[in-house]
């Protein structure tokens, strides 16, 4: 904990932990309204087809059915989470583009009748040729998935920093390797859900949704329903995990609202688990080629990177994903010369979207794997090659990043020490090995305008503090962190704070949970609002105490003169005096914060600082490979993470531990298996991810730096730690059995085949 702080830096449980433990927390599906109807979505059975006709007459006649809607009934308005990438209708208009595409919706008096009604809808399709491999989709003559999109390439970035040709010419060695990172599903415990209610008297629509981005969702609903944004209120109840999958608007949101408006009844949609796997979002599969030039001592001179991202049938976050994948090759290592060629390609498969790290895990797998391979080829220690090429705070950056604080090299050293690198690397028995990998992530992004966070802090007469924040807590503890920040500024206890968040009807504007920017954006806004409220009270108390405003301190529910704690009063006494002076109560402070940004978005074409601050991390793994079965057991994972100064160390550790599990899944287990467009394993039973039984020993190391931009020196501690577990594990497998794996996941079958080939 920083010196002089009382609440910030303490290990306190999440504010809603008790509710969740007791089962009393309310998620969207827990909400019930009088007269509520239930909705279901009819989905395409074909990967690519033209819709010739939809006959809903039999479904409409089924007793208990209250409404049926198709693409022909809804406004001709496309939507998307990224404004420049809108390509999706809430219900398909002209054709379907993947198995699971939204075709029609019904609502009925109970879910069973709604499900039965789906079977009574007759759809005539003209089946079209489909394409499932992005490398085939970009070829001339490939099926056209979206008209007017050349070679099915919806977005592409071609960037060059420095002079790569000269760098390669000056290199002692140039290596080129190819990698593949698979499709991974987010698998949140809570399926996607939405509940809508409409007031016909004033035209107000209220939607409760398991969403990460209430204000963006409000905008998309306004656009697609063609009603004013001021008439749409989005409320986020508790959310049982999102991981990026709940950033987009889905048919369940639109259809719940559409039926509520047209029927005058509340309507709820809840996706089945199969729908979550097939019809929401997944991490983009990516084919990657990396060409790297190095000196004999391992110094990186230049790099060329080509990426083909399989986007599936629609864009979702395509431009942002490609941009992140590009720019974060420039960090945590100093890459003076880089060529990036990346493209997002349509295929007739489930849609790719934001998932923890958002395009960077795939790139980091390729880079960190190749870095280990280069170290071996050049006879350089993998730890030393990372430290040698580490970026440093204040160092000029090829892409224009401003690195205020950087603990990367320290994270490499501490992770290596903790895993026992010197004693174990290359020295353990066959089947045992250690490996590591590094990464960096933004604390929010600066490449988009209009993503400010706001907060309001109200001080009541009894000392209670009411906080309004637009931030979306999806289980990571955002409301707890914001409350700790406010409590610290006001000098009150955490128990004095009541926070209301993520309700577009009453809370200030906020972009939502993405890009690991909540603590920095919403935390800074809340801190400014708390300071504003505190200073109003201080101005009054300074006169009472005959003290200078700058000398007042708020601490432990007291306000006193710095250095003279006896000269002061309790917080509640100060508020009472304020009220009895006939000054307006409650005392209200407002704050708003956003990272400096260009208008409009420019980093797709120009260089510049991508984020207000950057976190850095290294993860080290120890594995045991069963030479008879090919099974990999992760024995230990160490995460050394520079997240600035932690607001709540316990929540940071929880994020680090969760990332280990996510990285294990990416490396060893998880893979959305698709055959001819059909997802073959859309369930928890068949998908295959690590459980508690596979959990390794986990060690979290906080590499503290004091960031000048984040609240109380904090940086991100969420998505970044998802970037390097997979390559660390695969690097450890190489140390264990001497086999390089270039694609994920590394299943027992692949290991046994590799061991047989090695013989």
C-alpha cells in the first residue's frame, strides 16, 4: 500500500460478494415482470443461402403465441459495435451467412410454446456456395459473402515503421515461421439474456441486458428501432462473465425491445448454451507468418508480420481487433523496424469478436513462440533475449507510444526466478520443462474519441456517500474499485459508500467494459467527482477552523488540519454544520475523464499514442508431459505483472489467476470445432476447458510502478494477463520434450504424433 493511503491498496472483498455467495444477486434471467412473455430465435440451418420466402402463418396460429417477426418486418437498419463496420441486421433480411444466423423470432406465454412455434415456421432457402477457410475466401472466384466486399476482406491494415528491408540486410540471421491460433469461445457462466418493457403513454423503452456496454447498446437500439436515444433506457443487472462476448448487441436485445413495443407486454429472451457457442462471438482464428531479423546477440532489428483473421460472417469489432494486433507488436519489445499486414476476412462460420486481449493473444503466441525458437537457434537464453530487447519508460517509440512507466524487464527477471529458471531450464528429466513469455496491454485506448467516463458523488447529511457511475461491472470488481477510490478521496469508510452503476437512465455516460480501461477511465472520473464534492465541504470547513483550504485532510471519517489532528471535526459533524448554515444538501460533485484522442479515429492510418498507459507482464510455466498419453499437466504458473499501483491487490490476484485458466484453455484444451460451417462441440460437456481439477499452483507477483495518469498510480490488471500464458506453456512443452508446436491447442494427439515423428 502507498504511504498515506487508507482504503486504496487494501485487500477488501467485492461489494457484491455476499449477495453472490448467498445466491441473492439478480441477473437478467432472475428478473420477472407481470404479464411477461418469452422469446426464441429461429436460426439458419445453412452456412450460406438466399432467403426466398418465410411463412409464419402456422406459428402465428399456435395457441399461446403472441408475436412473430422476420427481417421483412423490422427497419432496414444495419448495426455494429464499431460505427465504421456496421454490416448486420437484427434478423436476416436477404440471406443467411452462417449456421446459426438469426432468421425469425417468436414470443409466447411460455418458453416451451415459443420453442414449438419455431418448428412451425417454414423458410424457403436457395443454398449458395460457402467458404470456410479465410485463405480460400480471399481468392478470386470465392463465394461472395457480403456484396461489394472485394475478396471477402472487410478490413485490412498495412503499416510500416522504420526500414524493414535495411534491417533484414543488416541482420546476422533472418527467420520466418508460420503459426495458427484457434477459435476459442468465451463460455461465460451466464448465457446472454435481455428483458424489455415499454411504456406506451410516454414512449419509453427499458431494457435489462447482460451487457458490457450499456450506452453503446442504447445507441444501437435507438438506431435499429428508429426511436430517439432519449427514449431508450438500458440497465445492466449482475453479469455472469462477459470477457468481450457481451460487447455486441444481439438479436435477443433487439427482439425483446421490438416485441415489447409492438405488444405492450414485457418480453424476455434467454439464449441456450448452444446458442452462446454458435450465435454470439468467439476469439478470431488467425493464420500468422512472422519474419524476424536479429543480430548474433539476439538484438531484434526488424520484423515482418502477416495475419489473416477468420472473422466469420460479420464484422463485429474487426477494425479494432486488427489495429490492436498490429500496434501491440511494438511492445513490450523494442522493434525499431516493423511491417504489419493484417486483414479481417469474411467466412461462412460463427462470428469473431472481442475476447480478452482482442487480437493480441494470437499475435503474442506467434511472437513469443518464435522468440524462443530464435533464442535456441542463436544460442541465446530466452530470458536474456527478452531482457535485451525490453522496452523502457521514456524511450522513444517507433509508433509514437508514450511509455510513462514500464516494469517489463523486472517482470521477466522475477518470473524467471520464481519458476526456477536457472536450475530447471534444459536440466529437468525428459517430460518436464519450464518456459516463459511476455506481453503488454493498454489501460484503455486513446484511438477513439467520445469514450469519456463520468461520475457523480453525493454527500448526504448523515455521512452516507452515493456514487453514480456509468461503469459496467461484469464480475471484475469495478464497482468495488471505484468505491475504494471515492472513499479514499473523501476520507470515509468503504461501508459509507453506496454505488449505482451502468443504468443509462440515471448514471453518467461511460463507454463500458472493454480494453481494460475501466479503472483508469471510470476511476479517474470518480476521483474527480469525489474531489469536487470534498472541496465544496472543505471550503466551508476551512472558514470554520480558520485554516487554509490546502491544509485540510480527510481521513478516518474526520476532517482536520494537516499535522494537527486535534484541530478538526468528524465528517458527520462537518456535514451537519454545512446543512445548518443553510447550504444546499446533498453536496454534489461531478467528474468526467477521457484519454486524449484524435477526432475522428486516426490510428488505422496514422501513428500515435494508443493508450493513456500500458501494463507489462511475464508469465512462466512449469509442465509435465506424459510420454505415454501425450497429456500435458501444468504444474505451476507464475505471473509477474506491472499494473502500476494496485487499488485492490486481492482483485488483481483474482484477475491473474483467472487469466492462467484462460491461457491453459487456449494452449491445451479449447477449440471450437467447425465442419462445413457446423459447430460440432457447442456445449460445456463437449467443448473441453480446464476445470478446478487441472488448476496448477499459481503465484502472483505484483511489479509496482507509480503511473502518473491512472488513479493513485493504477494501470490495467485484467486482459493483459491473458496474452502470454499460452506461449509460456507451449515454450515449456518444448523444454520438456524438444518439439516445437506452431498451432494451438496442443492436444495429446498432436504431442503423440510429434513424439512418434521425432523418433
